[in-house]
C-alpha cells in the first residue's frame, strides 16, 4: 500500500461522492420522491388553491376567483461525517476485491475510493431513515412523518385523511390498507405517480395475506394458487394503488400521496460539499484514516391536503 492515501474533494468535485452517499438511500434510489439538487440555501415552493374557478361567461373581466397562496420552504440542513477508520481493518478486503474476489460491478481504483464507498453506504442508510423519521434535532433534518405529526398537532391536515392506525398483522393488513385508499382525495386518486408508502412490516404482512391460508387473506392457496411462494420480489399494489416499500419509515406507518408532492433537497454542487480522506500515519504514526464529509439534505412536501397519513 502507498505511504499516503490522503484525498480531498471540495465543492462540485465532491458532488459525485455526495450523490453516491445520499441518492443510494432506498426511497431516493427507487424513485419514490422528487429530487431537487443544487439547492444552495433554501427553496420556496409555492402552493396555490382556488375556489370558484369557473364562472358563467360574460363580456367583462371579473376576478371572482378566490386564490390562496402559501409557501412551504425546503431548507436542506448542513450535516457532516467525522470518523476514524483503521487501515488494517479494511486493507485486506480491498486487496481481495482488486484481485477479483469481490462481487462488485465497479471495483474501487484506490484504497481511498474504497473507504469513501464504505462510508457512503452508511450515510445512505442513515439518510433513508432521516427522510421519513428524522426528528429535526441537532444531528438530523426533519423527516416526512415528523412534518406530518406537526400537522396533526396543529390540526392542519384534513381530519378525514389523518388515520390513527393499529399494529399491522397479516390478518388485518388488507382492512387497514383499505382505510388508506378510502381516504384518498378524489383529485389525487388515479394519478400515475400516486403511491402508498409503507413500512417493511406492513409489506411483509401484505405479502403473507396474499399467500392465502388466512381469514383476511385471499383464502385457499392465495395468488395464482401459489401459497406463500407466490411472491419473488417485484412491485406491489393495493386496489390499483402502487405500494412503495420504505426501509426508513417507522413500523405501522403509511403515507399516501403523489411522488410529485414529496421533495428531497440537497446541494450536490454546493461550495459546502466536501469529502476528505486523511492518512494519519505521517502525523502520529498510527494506521488510522480520518474521514470527513460535509453535505446538505432535507425533505418537504407541497400540499398537505393531498396526503393521507396513517400513524400510531
């Protein structure tokens, strides 16, 4: 191994590494949310609602439509990763991959690239969780369910679209999914990008219910008479509405809205972006490598009136 593996990337040059870390989160990688890159500081999303839009024809112009304009602000939060890794713990694995023993599509050309990829995978998992349940504390941005919980507290989400849930099992999952579908506003139902975003435990319960053998399942041998072997991955849907399985959302939670109503913002080309891999051998004689990553990330939705929220 070379004596020094230090690498430094800043601004837009760090973009590809930041993107690999953030956009590999399940919800983002699967295309379940609208990504707004290059948000330098914040972006204001205007929401517009009208009443009395269509009127009887007349010769004169008459502005008789009530227009309500509100703002929702997407302000990505500045975050960072600071950690120390021991080269000894990772070097053997990297060498094995270089020799062709790994199962990776693209092998890292350098040890520093390998470490960046390793940390990026951890950042992606953390980002996925924050997208949905980030608490907005010092180390997290506010996630979608946190924003919706605030709407519930403020009574600003339509009462018919706020559903108090139960612990989901294979015996009740179909009924509970039905409650969500029944609450979808007519203006949203049938849209191409409409999804029910569900937790993994709900998806597992639904798959099992469709395998049959249950009072609330399909009965008999389930889908295509295949029993519990019917599902081999792939897409799920309920009553014609697509399901999006999110590893980051809390158990027994569902959010139903259009993909175009959910936004993830980040400054991929921002001057705030930074990735550094610092070899400490020349400084303190250790085998430690310090890793630094700085980036911005945050989520927001446009219209709360277009969201159905199922929660505990």
